[in-house]
C-alpha cells in the first residue's frame, strides 16, 4: 500500500501547476535522431534539401513543401482536389498513406498536409 501511495503522489506532483511553453515544447518534440533520420530520408530519396525542410517552433512538425505529384509518390497514395465555396482549392488523400519502414517509427502521423499543384 505504501508503494502505491508514493507512486500515485509522484504521478500527481504536477497536478494543478502551469507548465512553461519551453517545457511543453521539450515534452512533445521528437528525438533529434528521429528528426535527422526523416530529414536524411527526404534528402537522399527525394532530393529535398535540408534548408527546404523546416521544423516548427515547437519542433513537433517538419514542414516540407512539395508538389501533389511528389506527395503522392512519397506517401504511396492519391490526392483528390476539392473546392471550397469561396473558390479555394485544396487537396486531400482519402486513402491511407504509407511510409518506408526506416522512418515509420519516427512519424506517428501526418497532418495538415498542404500541397501545391504541379
């Protein structure tokens, strides 16, 4: 019983406290080795220079601008064109995507895929 109480109290030591943004960024940021692996995959396999790969401020997303055709090839999927009532076009992959084994474990998910047509 005493062990359970200590474990429980250690889990809740931060309950009700505010975290500094830097602590949150550190918590959600991927390991540097994982970021490097994905960047090398993009550089060597798709010739996307590292200067065209940008980490977000919180270091939890890697932003890469590619054409729709490049994204389809990289992710082994097809993108479909949709048009908002405002006239703005956007692209979405309706099927699942695929990543090579070497980077699969480093990327939990892809989100906010923005592509340019071409």
